[in-house]
C-alpha cells in the first residue's frame, strides 16, 4: 500500500471529520457528559494538562475518564471552550480553543489550549490536552 492508500483507509476507518470534533466541543460547552462520552472508545485515555508525569496525569478507562471529565465541570462550573479550530489527519486530530473558567477564589483562567486526539474506529481513543501556562486574571472589583 502506498501512503495515499494508507491515509484513505485510515480516514474511512476513523470516520472522524471537523464536524465530529465540533460536536465533541459542543458537548464540552454544554457540560453534557453522556454526549461527550459517546465520542470516546471504551478503553479511552485522557492525558491532563497538568500532573506529575511527562504527559500530565494519565487517566485510563471509560469510567475513569468520564469521572475526570465531570470533575472539570465540578471544579469550573462556568468552563467554556471558545473559538475552536479543528483539523484531522489520518488517525490523529487536533482542536485548538480558548479555555475560560473561574477558580473558586474568583480569579479567571483564560488561555489557548490544544487537544491532540488519537482516533480509532470512528471515536477518540486518546485525548491529550495542552494549555498555555498563563497567569490567572484577577477581575477588577
């Protein structure tokens, strides 16, 4: 098989396009865990933006990832991901967006971020999240 055939085969197997990624982003913004998890494989992995490991914290398995995603909304009830830009190439995809949320102390996080996805069988098998290390914003009172 040549490179072009390999890419075509991967695209057919993954059936993921930018509309799929936008729907995944919409599920994040709607804080809809059931919709969100419908995009993930049963053996999915989430690599967080921070943690002790080289890849942040690695969360493995459907239920563990589900719980971790829900924890994001519990910690940041007003979390949004705006201005998304998506692209797909073979079995990989990327979403760039602006993450905004309020910390419990009232400071605001606002930073560009990237999710790098590994795709399998038309779903996301790995979500590897990266976010700019920007200081929090203290709102004027």
